[in-house]
C-alpha cells in the first residue's frame, strides 16, 4: 500500500535529521521538506515590505497556510509516481484539527495510500539548545523572545492523531538522547519496512 509519512513535531525536535535518516533507509521514497519553500516565502516578506519574521502576524496571514497547502499538494502528486512520500514539517496546528486530518486521510484513500504520522518527542531544553546550535535566521525571533515563543508551543502529542478516523498509524520517535534516537530509528524503520 502507498504511504504518506508525516514526520512532525514542534521546531528543533530533530525532524530534519530523523526524516533524512528514515528516507535513506527506505526504498522508493520521495523526500519533501517544507523548509525548501522558505526562499519563496522570503520573497513574499520582501514584496510585502514586511520584516522577515516567521512568527509574525504577516507570516500567519499570508504565508503559513499556503506553505502547508503546497507541500501537501506536492506529496499527493508524488504518490502518483512512487509508493512512499515523506514530508518533514511541524504540522503542529493541522494535527490538532480533526476536520483537516480526516480530509487529508480521505484524499489519500482515493489514491490508495495510508497516512502515517511519526511524532517526534524531544525535551524542551534539548530543543532550545538545538535551536541555538543550528544558528538559523528562521529562529532569530524565537531565540530572542524564547519565553514568549515557547509559551505558544505545545509539546504534548496531539490526541487527535490517536484517532483512527484521522490517522492510519501513529509512530512515536523519542529523541532527547543518542540512546533514544538509536532505539527509535530502528523501531520506526522496522515498522515502515514491515508491510
């Protein structure tokens, strides 16, 4: 059966590294990273004469949702040509929206594909340090306003993705230490190869 695999979590939990390692271990997979769209989004900030701030009202109004729409549309199109597609993106709001998830699962069912969510669990302190270490301009505002930023983040696993009406399979990837990573990567790859 075809699969859309969403590797999801709040920022700096390790999604990108995990997504790449999973993708390397699986055959016939298309890897999509929502961050690939950032150069296009920067152009929207520029044309809109707005400060580059991915936590701003401007970003929320004009950029955030279209980024998700585009990456999902690319994934659905890719499923016409290969059996597995992995999207690396937070999906933090979408996963908590039952209507969104049911609609996505329905779109996938029409393509004969199942929806698998890999939820990455990482301690907040570990995420903070990873964000500092990666030194990305997309994190500047977050790090300068850490308390405000983190108060808006929800690191709890969305209960909606436990619902079989929303997700076909949920896999939890624990990633707060090297030991957790090594155990989780083996488990996830075994699960995804097991069909």
